[in-house]
C-alpha cells in the first residue's frame, strides 16, 4: 500500500484515531467522512479524515 494514499480516520465523538483508509487525492479534494465502528466508543460513529 502506498503511503501517499493512506489517510488517518478520527472518531468525531471521542477524537481518537482508530482507522486508516485509502483515498485517491487527485479525484477527491475534500476530506473523507465515513461511518465506522469505534472500539473506544463501542458503537458506529462518523469518522473524518485528519492530517
């Protein structure tokens, strides 16, 4: 997996980075938001891309 395509996903509720995802940065300019399971909150929450 290429490092320049990897993005960190942070939980909006607890603000902890729990997931990594891939993104095509040439096609998607805005930040990615996905609903994922947070092991810290123990439920599905929205995760947003961080720097």
